[in-house]
C-alpha cells in the first residue's frame, strides 16, 4: 500500500512502504555499526572498570567467608567457567547485539515514519525523518532513562531486577503514549494557536504529565557505598551517547536514502 505525499510539502513521488522498510533496515545497519564503534570507544572502558570493582568485592566477600569457616573449610570451590568470555562480549557480542538492535529499530523507524509523514505539520520527508528520530530518542530513551537510569556491573540489587525492568519498559510505553497525545493535541490546536504555540503547548503538556507520572513511580537507590561516582556518571553518559549515536545514525541515513530514492523517482 503506497504512501503518497499528501499534506506534505514538495515531492510528488510515491513512497512505497516496502521501499521505506528496506531503507529503514539499511539505516538500522548503519546506526548499529556507529553505535558499536561509540560503545567500544567510550562505554567499554567504564564497563571493564565496574567489572573489576565487582570482582574485587566478590573476592573480598569470598575471602571473608572462608576466614570465618576456619579449619572446617576444605579448600575453595572451583570458580565457574564463563559461558561467554569477556573478550568476546566486548567485541563480537557487542557488535552482533548493536547491529541486531539497529536492524530491528530501523524497521520500526520506517513504520513510524510512514505513520508520521504528513501528520506532524508540513515537514519535508527528510525533516520528518529527523523529527521522528529526535522525538523517538526523547520518548524511548531519554525520558525512561532519566526515570530508571542504566547501571553498570556492581550496581543494582539482583532481587529487584525484574521490577526495575518491568517499570522501565512501562515507562517507555507511557512516554510513547503521551508523545502521541502531545502531537495530536498540537495538531488540534494549530488552527487556533498557530504552529509555534500549539507545539509549545503540546511539548509543555508532555513534559508536565510525564514528570508527574515519573515522580509517582517507585524509585530505586541501589548504588553501593564506595562505588566511584565518576565511574557511574561515565557509564551512564556513555549509555546515553550510544543510544544517541544509534538514533541519529538511523535518522540521518534514512533521510539520505529517502531523498535519494525520491530524487531518482522524480527523474525517472
């Protein structure tokens, strides 16, 4: 089913959903590779440092346990072998995960573009792509992250991981729903207030409601005493940066592929 450029500016070409999906997957591949490079350079050092702290703490605790056992101890149990080595996790595993996630996100991004094009004002196809990327990063990454930020190894209680994961994904769903409502509100108010003020009202309304909901949700303060604050900050900034590179890579690449495809269609 084709998507025509009604209500949107310039192009008279037809955007085919199949082409959009292919462009989305290609954009996801590029975004995933860029995110892998960023995470390798800026994220993995903080992960390694956190793992070292976790292992040092575990070793200290293990030593204390044996000291209390005294002569009843008959030697240490053999350490469990790693199913996947840390070396592979930080290279091949990270790369495969980033690319797979990028491909999935790229496919969803193309569908979000198809839904949004012509419905978020008189934006050009490329501007719509960048707008979807920016709003997607805001709603799917930044807002949930500010409510439930990512934790490096050695931070977080294993007993609460299920609750934290469920609440995090719940916050993503809430944020997306509120974003859609904000866009719909802005569109409804545009004839009376104009594009600028209707956008301000929708944006402020989204910020107020999502902040109020975030304050009502349970919070978790699970950073152990003595964990370096600078390392925690470095890890979380790298996490946000990796997601930003992924979303920006997808949005910009998709916009470029879209422009190229439309230009070739018009020439043909």
